[in-house]
C-alpha cells in the first residue's frame, strides 16, 4: 500500500487560486461521500482511501493507493473543483510514502503554517479526518496516518513552546487593524461571519480594548451567541451595506463560496461617509471582499496574502522550538511507517494462523473420536492445551516476521513463509 499526497498552500499558490480550489463544507461532503460510496467507478482508479484538508491556506489530499501514479488524483481535483488542471499544476506539490507522512505530521505540528506554530491547523486536520471517516472515505491506513499526525500536533503543543502566545491569522489581522486606525479602542469594527475565524478575531479585538463590535452573519443564532459573549451587536446580511456605512474596519471571515461584499455595496456606503476611510481585512478563502473594492476612493483592502509581511515579529521566539518539534514529527512518522511496513506481513500471519488452526482442529477432532469416554471438562482442557501449543509455536515466527517487516523486508519474508507452509497454491 502506498501513501500519496497532493496539494498546494500559501507557499506555492496565490489566494486567487487557493479560493478557486477550496472545498465548501457541502462540496467536501459530496466529494467524500462519492468517494466512499463503494462504487469503484466513483473514485480514481487504484485509490482506496481519501482525506481532504481544505483550509484558507492549503488544499491537500491524502490517499491510500495501490500505485504511485498521481495523474488520476490530479484529474479528480480538477473535476471536483471545476478548475482546469493546467491552471494549478505549476503550484502543486506531491509526496509519496515516508515523505507524505512526514509532511502531514509537520503540517499538524504547525511547522508549515503561515504563522509558525498556529494551533488552528490541528483542529482543521482533526475535522478533515472526522468528515472523511463519516463518509467512509478514510479506512484503516489513513486512520492510522491521521491519528499519528494528530498525536504529533498534540505533542508539539504540550511538549514544546511552539504554540506559546500563538499568533493566528485573526490576531495578526487585528494587529494590522490597530496600525491603520489610530484610535482602535473607539473604532467601530464589523466582523462578517460567525465561525471560528470570527471568534478568534473577536478574542483579539477584545484584548486590544475594542468595545464597539457588530457581527454580521447569515446564521443569526451563532451571531447572537458570539456577539453576546463579546458584548457586541448583531445584524443580518441584508443590513451589511448599512453596517459598512458606519464601520471603520470590516473583517471578512465567512465560509461563503463567493464574495459577499462587492463594489456597488461599498460605493453606496462610501457616499454616506466620503471623507472617512474604510479598511477591509479579508481573512476568508474564498475571499469575502471583491478585490476591485480597493479601487473605491478612501477604501483600503488587505487579504490573507498581505498578512504574511506582518508575521515575522510573531514567530522569532518560537523558531528556537523547531528542532524539538521536528524530533517529535520524526518519531510519529517512524511509528506510522513501522505500522505500514507490517501491513505486508499481516495477511500472511493471518493465513499462517488459519492454516495451523485447521490442522489443530482436524487432529483434535480425530483424537477425541477415539476417546469418547472423556468428560466435557477434559475435552475443553485438550482444546486449551492444543491452542496454547499452537500459540507458542507461532509466537516466534510472528515476532520475527514483524521485525523483518520493520526493516523493510516484509515482502521477501512473507513470500518465504507462504512458500514454506504452502499458503500459496
């Protein structure tokens, strides 16, 4: 079994492309349900399992495959996102086997994030695995891989200081807002969306003394809960234009598959406050704010890629933790690889035990027919005795097979055992 990974991230692709290749919760569920439905024709040929990690900064697919051909997987991405492959191929990276496992563990530990050590990615990977599992797309191999990566991420956060005083995209956005608005404490901040990113933004806003916050969301139940916790107000999306007319800063953080703030909306808002600037900080992918909004007079727009220039000051103290985190990542990767190598001998061990059990059962039945006078208690003792003998005989070969598998010699020894015991006809 091979482990293949295909992806792109903020390191390789601009936000314009990442937003086109992102999966909404609905499209992700549909894609994984199709893959996990059991119909071989519904999945790329040779691919048995799939997990998709889709965030604002990356799209990565992890698969358990019977070959090392990435082409069907590339076509699968193109088909399920409706983006021609020629438009994203130059931005894609791919990993196989050890490199794929190592990369996922590094991502889970926060080593590949836009903000070094940011904690959100671990939750996003955990959620990606849960969704794949729920739709039957992740099986035993990817489950072992994902659990190992999640464990690596948890260890990185508990055994090192990589996530101490963590900076998130939301917190960096708020810091940027403090730089563009002189009196942030008295500014009116509009948060568009009511999900995790919005909540993180509100936490950061409160820490900087912001008191006037309005949450605009399509999900008013979530918006009310969020606004109540942070002492803010709520508005429906129908009132978004009105809210822009009074806001100083608007932070876009929805999971909408399209822009929610367009040029006509902003122009209408600015006609009511032509001399007062409006700052948009769009941390959503796909983007919430039409990039053309930046051309409206007195309007300023920053997106997630713009935030990268403001991150360096947040990571310096955590860079010293990287070697310790890399060691954890290596340990968890090696544990998974050891498990994966042993997969090649697991069927042989099962066949060997089944073969031995058939022989034991046949010989015990033959003996018991000759000793009809034995009580049921004595018969059970013979069963236990012969099973114990079988287990002791097979214990050492089983241990040695697994040990050789860990050394990369699984196929060689599995073939030898199969031949010696006649397991392959």
